[in-house]
């Protein structure tokens, strides 16, 4: 069976449509020998179609495994370091703006979802192309989606999909709503033609089996499969959420910027204190780092587990390795807050090797210790 894939294996676009064109050119040259990775639009007006090439299917739904990880602005280098660590081992890691590009196998994508601490979501590139400015924008979006994948194969019966989009500086695509409507039409028509029925939308509040993200920047369209579904900052270890709790991914990023992981790698067993701990996010994330606990271990469900190309053995191996990597830590974490009760109490799961995850033993009015001087190994958030 023939599959339509991007003409180039890998070429980034704006970090969800915010990378400038200069970054695109630099990255394209670095990974394509200086050649353009997307066909230029026609020199003269005409009904030029977007350019893709067909190649034989090799048994995978996507032959080029290129990924994009989103994050808070300012944490790109932190996320890049996490991707290149031994826990993930991603290749061709290139920081962008509010995100990081990388390449790897499916197993690398699984490890990224399981181990990334400072990112928001992991996206896998499905298709990429240039939309013709000489046709109606809605028609171009429809054609792009129809040719982007074998949708009946990607979406088995009774599975759902959802499209999110971001549009910036496109010729005839004024809003993300147009992308969502025409993209949904194309996918439903493709599946209806293949098996006579169309997929139903996901239930309200539920993550779709196949979340899709589309980034359009200056008529350049990139279609991603969202491996994470819910934001990665939703670790799954809280039984309740504080109304204004700190974002877990941001907290992990700040700890990395404060060199907490470096201190741990040097055998640090001292104290980390948060004098205004609130719901304890800094302390919990510090504990996860100190015990080398993958934050994704608390998650119960991932969208990619229902995808046709899901590699169960690779995922099980990834999870098992993450559990075995957990360790004990003899340091101390101190938190203080004016509130006596933390509204968001974390769960206290026990891993297969007996290592306890972060647990709240209860809050009480305890004054912080009075230190005459700052001893070695003390960090304050």
C-alpha cells in the first residue's frame, strides 16, 4: 500500500507557529544538506497543489519519526538536556522557541512521555507540506488532510479523534476554526469512503483516542499526532488540585535551572527548603528527581496506547526500566506555609522495588528550624 508522507523526513516549522523563518532555514540546512525540504510555491499564479511524494509502506504508519516537544518559554534548554539524557536518548535535538525538535524511534517517543519533567506535551509528526495560496484555504486544508494519512487505518472503528490548530500569517486561512472544520470533514469523508461510517466525537471532558495538532505558519502546514493527550504537567499523583497550585512542569524546570539535578548527581543528601510551599509542588517534584522517579509512572492512560502502531513490548520494557531506575534518597525536604492544610494531597504509590513515591504526612504549625548560618548543601526555592 502506498502512503503519502512528507517529501522530507524532517523539517521544523514555527514553534507552534512562532518560530521565525530564519530558524526554519537554519534547521532545514542542518538536516537536509542545505536543500529546501518543502517545495516552493509556483512562480506564476495557478492551481498548484501541495507537494508530497509517495513511498512504499514499510509496515509502519509513519516512516519518519520526527517529534516536537512543547514547553514554557525559557525552558527549551532544560527540555533539550532532558531529551539527551540517558533516560530518553533522543537524537538530533534542536531547541526552538517554546519547544524542542528531536528524532527517534517509537521507543524514544515512549521514553520522552514517561520521563520528561519540564515539558507540556510530545507531538509526533504525521505530515508536512506547503498550502497553495492560489486555491481557497478551506479547500487546501481539506486536500492536505485527505492525503496526509490512511485515516481508516489510523482510526479503527469506535475510536475518536479531535483536532486542535494554531494559525499565523496564512494567505487564506483566517482562523483555527476553519482548519478544525475542514480537517474534520476530510477525515470523516475518508473513513466513510473506506468503511461506510464516520467516527464519533469524544465525550465531553475525555481525551480522544487520536488527538491531532495542526500548526500553520505562512502557508506551511504541519500535522502532528499528540502522544500525551493531557498536558504532561498533570502527573496523576494528586487526589485534589489547589485552586492556584504551581504548574508541575514549570516547577521542575525552575528546579533544573537552580541546579537541583546537578546537586543530586554529585551525591547531594542535604536539605531543600521551600518557605512558601503551598500545595508542595516544588518539594514533590524535587522528591521525584531525588528518587529518580519518572513522572509519567503515575499516569493511567496514554492516547498512543490505542494507536494501531503501538508497540506493547517496547512500552512495557520502558515502564519496567523506569521502575527499576528508582532509588532511595536520604536527604531532607522542608516546606512551610501559612495554611495548615494543603488542598492538593499527593498519592503515595509504592513502586515494584519498594521505593515510596512522594507522600504528604500531614501539615501542622511547625516553625522552620533556626539556622545560625547556611550549612553546605542547603538550597532554598
